[in-house]
C-alpha cells in the first residue's frame, strides 16, 4: 500500500460539496448586528428540508427550551443568533457525516452520532469553563472528524497496516495514520474547514484535536473539543478503530483548569442529555 499523494487529498477535498448557499447566507446574517430573526427565517424558508432539520434540533432536549418551537423566527428569538448558526451548520453537514465510513470501522450513522455527541459535549464543557463562544465550541466538535470522510477510501486499504503499526510500535492512532498514509484525518479535516471558509481558530482546532497542546490559534477551544472527544469515546458513542487508543491530554486539562475527576462529572451530566434521541435524528 503506497502512501496517498497530497494531490489526491486536495482533489478529494475539492470534490466535497461546498456548504449550501443558505448556510453561507445564515453565517453572514448571524455576524451582522443589523440582522433580524425575520431575516434568518426568510433565508431558511427557501430550503424546506433544512428548515425541518433546524426545528427538529432546536426542539431537542439539548437546548432544553420549555415549550415547542414552531418557527425559525421563534427559534432565533428564543435560542439566539449564534445557536441558530451552529444548528444550521449541523443540519447542513449531517448528510456528509451520516454515511458509512468503513475505513474507520464506523457503521452507517455512527460518525454523525459521534460528531453530534462531541459538538454537544464541547458546548457543555465550554459553558462549564466559561469559554464565551459556545457556538464555536459546538461547531468545532461537530466537524472535528470530517477528515475521516475524505480519508475513508485510503483507510479501507490501509486499515490493517495502521492497526498493526499501532500494536507493534505502541503509538497513537494519529501517528500510525501519518506513518502509513503520510496524512492524518485531523489535518485533512482542517483542509475541509479552509475550503468552507471557516474561521482560523476552527481550522486549527480541527487540525489539533488529538494534541491540543500544539494548537496555536486558540488552545482553549482546541482543548475543549479534545476533551469532548475523549468524553464521547469513553461513553462509547460512535467509536471506530481509533476509539480504544484515545488518551486525554494532561495539558488540555491544565489549560481548562480541570482534573480527571471533572471528566466523570461531565460524563454524568451528559448522560441525561444523550438519552434524547431527537438530538441525533435528522
């Protein structure tokens, strides 16, 4: 199995669909202080399927709104612009993530479930450590493994070699990916984030979610997503071949002012939220 070339990766990223124009529009609107909830509603109403998904997620237990949210305008007013932005992002990438990824031993829907779990966990942890940009934490969690979609085909061939390398050399999954493929899913995911014009701190967070101490744009954000990933893996949600080889970065805990005990507390707090299947059905 030869390494794949940078050209192959670039082409695969290029072939990935652009973000739907409605998402780009919503992202612009939510950054514009003059936008209204009605503007968001008008932009989304052109895409009925997306609207239905957004309302489904807005009504999930995760957001905990006490009564049913019936319209996008209401969702925007009740949950806020930034939350709507992250929900729209989730609704738009769910198709890409909700596929089978055999290269990473992920059955149909598992990557989506894991991604949504990490997104929700990241938002929860962000609130806990008083990181103000909850929507960035959520989106970083949502997209942290998007590189697996791109590397899926290469990994189908390299799978056994990567696993063998891990067992023989006692190295972590990212190192084994690098050794066998010449790439890893985190760096490829960062390429996707660049293609979608996401902010630099998200690109960097995706690139370093396995080793947050190397992040150079926002190490708090990267540590939050890293910890959220560890939490979801230890809860057994959407674990592929890399799940068993995931250790928590001591540096990440230090950056966030947390300790091992806090991880158990976070797992307990999230258990109730993850019981609600609506957070994952889309």
